[in-house]
C-alpha cells in the first residue's frame, strides 16, 4: 500500500499508471467531470488505447454530465470500450428520469478504482474532477486513496469484471450516438485548447513536482507491506437483488469484529441513524474511545445530509463520543508548493476511512450513512497496518483539533462549537460561519422523512 492523501500525488499516480500501462486498464468511477483533470485523464486513456492497451471505462451515468460526445470518441478507438452503469433513459435533462423510474435511478454505483496490467490499483474516496485533485480556485476536497500492488489487485480485477458484465452495465453505443463530423471537430478543438491553456500547463508542472513522482523516480516511494482484504457490494444491489450477506457493510462488520479499545472515524457524509447511535453508545460504555470527524455545515457540499446528521449530535455527545466538524477554511500551514497551482480558497472533507484498535484501517468509498449501506454500491480495503492506524490516531491527536470545531454541550444541554486558534479557544453557540437562512433550511429538512434516501 501507498497512501495517497495529497491531491497532486493522487492525480500523479493515476497519470503515471495510465501512461506506463502495457496491456490493460480497467477504470470504474461514480463521477467523471468535464474539466481540466477529467480531460487530461481522458486524453491519457485515448493515447493508451492507440498504443495497443485495452481500455475499459465503466462510469455511473449519474456523474457523466456533458461527456457523451467525448466518451463516444473514446469508445470508437479500436482498443477502448466504455459502458454506463444504471443509465438514465434521457441523454439531455437526465434528471427527468427520476420521475419515471425513481426506485432504480436512486441507486448508484459509488465504487472508485483504477487498475493497470493486473499489477497495481488505486482505490479510495476520490472521483475524477478538479475539486478532488486541487486544480481549482474553488473548494477542494480533502480526500484519501491508496495505491496497492500484490494479490489484492486480482480481487479488484475480478470485482471490476462482475460489474462490467452485470445487468446494469450498458455498452455506450446503445445509449449515445457517435458525434457528427462538426461536433467531433469541435470536441477536438476543445481538447487542444484545454491542453494549451496556461492553467493546465501550470497544473501539469505542479504534478511533475509532486512527492509521489519524486519518490518514484528516486526509488524512495514507501510501501506498507501488509495484509489487505477487499470488500465490495454485489452489483445486483442497485436492482434490489443483493441480500445482506452480499453487502459491503455486512462483510465489513464481520472482518472488523468488535472494537476493544478505539475507533477513529472520518466520514464526510455521516448519518449514524438511531441504530448507529446505539452501537456507538454501547462501545463507549465498554470503555472504547470513539472519535468522529465529519463536515461542519459551512464545509459540507450536501446540506440535506447535514440535516440528517445534525439531530444525532446531542445523543452522540451524551454517550461520550468525541465529535469534530471540519472547517471550510484553507489550511494556513500547507506548504505553498503543495497547495495546488491555483491555491484553493477552502476545503471540504471527502475522505472515507476509519481505524480500529490501532491495528487496522478501512479506506474506500463507503460513507457512514443509509445511502451507502442500503442503496449505492461501494468498494474499499481493510488494511492490517498498525503504522497506518497510528498515523490516523496522530491526526486526531494533533492536526484535527486545529482544523475542525470540537463539539460539546453547555450547562443548558445546548451544543457549542470550540474553535482552537493559535492564541485562544473560541466558544461558538450557533452553527459557525452560516447565515440564518441556511440554518433555517437545514432545520426544515431535518423534519422531513428522508433519512433513508440520504
């Protein structure tokens, strides 16, 4: 395993694997943006296909907005094939499909993997888009992937095959028409323009100087040589045909067993549900230290999820759970050369990981919410690594308190937010950095019976 916490490293690793592929590339993602990083990776896939590498690209159709023409051109390459998972019936105004087939379209393929030559794979929380790779002026996601070599790569390849061959994976040509000559020329000009754009050039230069590339070229890239197990959902889950034994959540619980000492959990979309609160409460009563980091309202990109989470904060705090909420502000301690060429204005948590008992770590696409548990398909690794588990513990000990609000209860049982600054700790009595209308909106959403959809 090589952890990929740095955004530039994560992009560099993907580009390196694609550019050095010799036989086969299998890629599976929930979102693929039509932006700088998305187009750079598409170009790299086309080049790989043209030098004889078999390319298979499987994308969830909910995250391919504006890409039909470019995907069709890739699909037309002799060695490339694209498929859409759980597709929408309309290619424009896709969301209208929810009106006619909501139960099916509400279930999505959330898996994220990139596997090359059966030798190396990248699995984790990142989708493909500028916000995941620090290539934007706007908010950038704090995320985590791992690159893996060894026998677990075979497991990921077999899992990709069962999704690729599943009933929900449709060949692109059945859904998307090949662009006409004029449209194809326009797309080609757009690709050339993007490649020559000074911002794109600046980003590529920053990627070349990433720690991953430097370590790779110098032969100093540090691997964790540890046992790893892949966990994933059956693709039939999106059709409502997967039983509990075929669910990632069931397998994850079986592998992890019962925590004895500690649980450190990071989840951007955290909705524990009543059952989850009861489990955390039981662990705390048994002396297990539970620490949780999720997004503050100011940092979340899905307000409805925050509404689903907010009502569980007080019960969690009553149980003795340590609860942190990530601030939106950019990290002032980040080295300038590691902040991306554009310098994002703020960050939002997107990593999905947790450590148990200082011995094992989960990294993947699974959020601790009903959607990941019951509706979407997910993929991840359980990594038996004390070093990685201790690294996460150190993050909670030393980094998170300075970059997140710690929640507590005052004498009147009201939630307060503690903001640790270099010279003082401020106590805030309302959701930090949020206007009244947003707090009112979230409060209204929390009253709706939509938790099972979040």
